[in-house]
């Protein structure tokens, strides 16, 4: 595809929109500039998922909310609030969870200093909107080059009806949500949200999930009209992680829609967690300056059996503050805003332990030749996730501190600029004792390295220059250049202490149109990454991380919606991604092999979605969404492709009258059986993770 021809074609298609003088009320963003700004005027790609879309799709997981945003891949192979999140290729290296992407809730970072994010403790039923900012350079993104996902919850100061929501569906799905909010006095407000959800996922083994969440908010308005809003939340989440499949087992799944008795050794992996979090936000205007300090604390613990080892960590604490200010002033005789602040955050883990599996099925196998000949006890299958012998202990402290500045100003009524920068210092202090470890080459436990110490630090720099110009009242064009660093994580440094930080430079141009009947966003970008950190297999079959030399990511993203009538809306999204290794040598058995010029795995060239929404004043509503994910290479060597999937369709039908509403959501309506992820290692072993078959939930909501 020739990107330069594509932009001219799309501009021609939207010529009538460019000429329109009827302007729609634009959605507002608070992520990109830390001040409320119409998305049309922001000089970068940003998508907003509004409250109506969240309610219509009965969003219970973050992936269901943002998976149709172009350039975003949000998929969960566990059918739970634990997705793999990738934005323009960033996050691809993560074996689990979210890396390289900053996740925030109401301006408070949910992402740890070393860039890991847990979605378990975010209650999506309290979220009113979601913003997705794509690419490096954001002043919000601390140690994150992929972008920012901002979740906006319902403020305690916002008038809202109380509600109770009950849902039931197939595979043992049950959902309960209760929200109450009220005024304690003229200046004091409080709210409480309780959510409980379970699902059996009986179509496959070891994939039960349940979560219980409670959130209490309190807000006070002072005499000088400054405000403080506090939230105390608790989450308990229990998730069994299903095993992957071989090619033969995947073919059986495609035929039956069932996944039972797989050959994987790891039949009892899981992640059970408990999280207590607190955050406090204060806002005060003093003349032309608005102060917005935030303080937050998280305590979490988890029991996390994974391949080869059982993680058990009960003493983990995160402390942080973000001291922000906004200064409204004049520049070039025009209104301007300077945003600045400092960040301090520390993650302290004490006495984290790893264990061998206690209940295992084994076999004795003789390996090697001559003097190297020996008999090892291989693990054939786990029988439970009971803890066995202690494998390792570890203490770690990760500290991040830095500052940021952003100036937003206009040189004319139509032409504006954003100039931002931030600098952060990230320190790792890790010490532990590895007594035993799992060796993937022999499939057995072996002696560990003993005592180890990692003392490393990185200076992280990011900056962005963007400009936006209003061609008409309805249409803006923009351009930007941005750069940012990404440091390795604690687990990655443990596998390869010599890892370097990566540097990402992104060039982008785009167009945004807002009319009475339509919204259209177009972005074209090129992102060049030096020393990108990727996951590979070493000569013994162990997962390690390495710097990939250079990668080049080129793409086009289009998102559009159009009101055909007052009751009927259509729209769609498309992403073209051409992500390649410029220079990269992969370690395989026998030495290093060049992957120069190869495509990055898992990322398809073409990805798109379409939707049709029909709403009547009488209270009837419906929505149909279909998504397609193109073919992609399964390995760095580009030896094999997976076909992806076509037109996976979701349906919503609902009806509301006064305080009552009922809604039916059916995901994967046509029950297509496909892989959420397909990979191939350097030894030719294929692995498949199943996507969920048809899922149905009926929900009743009463507002009072």
C-alpha cells in the first residue's frame, strides 16, 4: 500500500466534510494536554470511547472497550480482565500483562515504575469514558513509548442516579453491580460502588474466574471553591490460566469449540491477587494558576503459578505523588497554557518467593553423550498448583522521579502549537537468592545461580512538538514529531542485565473532521525504534530478552462514524501496519541468525472493524459490531503465517422504559473458533491460544 496515495483518496472521499460549516460538539480530552481540550485541536492521534458506547457494549473488560480503536490490539486469551495490550507495536514483548503503555485512572498512574500494569483492580462498571493516546512523547507517559490509556470514572461531584445491575449468561457468567451516590451536606459528597463477577469458561479446562470489587469515594468543596476527592478501593481477583494448544489440539478446538485434556505440562497456572488502593486529588485555582497535586498508594499481593515456577508475593507497596500545576497566560497576544509538574514514585517488594511445583508427574530421561551423559527427571504434567520446595527469594526497590513541562499556544486563531518535554530517572535495586530454577532445555529443575544483585539506573527523556491548523470550522490538520525512551523491566534485567533502554522517534501527520453528522480521524505515522527490547528464545529454550537493533513501524489509521438518520449510525475503523526489523540478529541453536528486513510477528498488515447502531426515542436500541484481524507471521524468522480471523460479530439489543432497562449482549454471534494468538519458536514448535466461543449475557438495570 502506498500511504501517500491513501491520504489523498480519503481526503477526496471526505471533500464534502471539509467544506461543511456545520460543526458537531467535539469530544473533550484530558489525557493529551492535562487540560480539557477538544480532540479536533490535539496535535496527535487520540481516540475517546464515550459512556454510551461503554453501556451499549456492556463493557466488563478493558479489551472490550478499546479493541476496535485502530492501531490498538487488546485481546485476552484467558477471557478475563487480563488482556494483552499493544499500541502500534508497543507492548508486543510482554509475555503477560501490559508493558510499554501508561495506564491511568482519573490522572493517577495505574502503571508501576518499571512499566507493568495490572488491570485486575480496575472496575470497568465505574468507568464513564476511556481515552487512548497513541505513540511516544506524552507528558503523562512515564517510562512508556507506546502511548497512554486514561480511564475516567464517575466523579463523586457528578450528579448521577443510583443503580443496581444484574447479569447472567452462558458458561456460568454472573454479574452484580451496585452504585449509590449522594450529598452528605452542601459541600460533602460520597459514593460507593460494589461489583462481583464470576465465569466458569467450562468449554476449556482450568479457566474459572471471579472478582469482587469495592470502591468508596468522598469529596469536599472548600469555601474557596477548591476541591478534594478521595477514593479507597479493594479488589480480590482469582483467575485460572488455561494452557496453550499444539497444532493438532488447535485443529480439534476449531472442530468442536472445546479445549480439554491438552498435552501442555502446565495445567495448573493461575493468578490470584488482592489489592488495596488509595488516591487523593486536590484542585485549587489561585489567580491564573491551578494546582492539582495527587497522592496515591497501592498494596498488592498475588499467588501466581506460571510455566515452571510458582510466584508467591505478599508484601508489595507502591507510593507515589504527581504535583501538577496549570498556568493560564498570554503568548503572542493569544491565550496560552503552561502545564508542569514533578513525579515521584517507588515500588517496594519484600521477601518475594518462588517455589517448585509440589504435585507433578515425571519421567526419567537420559541426555547427552560420553562424559556429559546424565539422567534427568523431566516434568510431564502438573497435577495441582501446590507449592513445593523453595526456589528463590527476592527483595526489590524500583524508584522513579522526574519532571515535565508543556506549553500550548496559538499564533493565529486557527494555528496552534504544543511543545512538551519530560525527564525521569529510574533506579532498580534488586537482590535475591536463586536456589533452584526450571530449565526449559531439560524440562527439569536445576540448581540456580545463588545470590545475585542488580543495581541499575536509566535516565529517560521524552519530548514532542506538534501543530494543528483549522482548515475550516469543521476540519483540522496536524503534524507532530515525538521521541521517548523505554527502560527494561525488573524481570527482563534478571534475564539479561546488559539490556539497554530503547529510543523511539515518531513522525505523524493527520486530519480530524467534526460535523453535525460525522466524525473522521486519519493518521499516518512512521515510528523508528533503536534498541527495541523483544522476547526471544535462547539456545536452551529459555525465554530471554534482547535489544533488537532497529525496527521501523509505518502505519495508517482511519476511524469514522456517520449519522445516516437521527436513529441510525454507521462507522468503522481501519489500521494498516508495516512493522519490520531493520537490523536484528536472533540467537538460535548454532549461533546468531539475521532477521534483517523481516516483519515483526503477531502484527497483521490489515485490521478493521465496522459497526451499525440503531436507537429509537421509545427506548429501543441495538448495535452490531464486526472485526477482522489479518494474517501475520508467527515467528521472527517469518517462516509461517497464521490466517487471523474475519468478521467476528458482536450483537447488542436492548430496551429501556423509565428507570428500568434490559439488554442482551452476544459476542462472537456465529461461534467462530479461532486463535487469539499463534506463535512458533526457533525450534519449529507451534503454540495456539484459543479465543472465546459464543458468549451471551442478559442484563437488567434499575436506576433509582
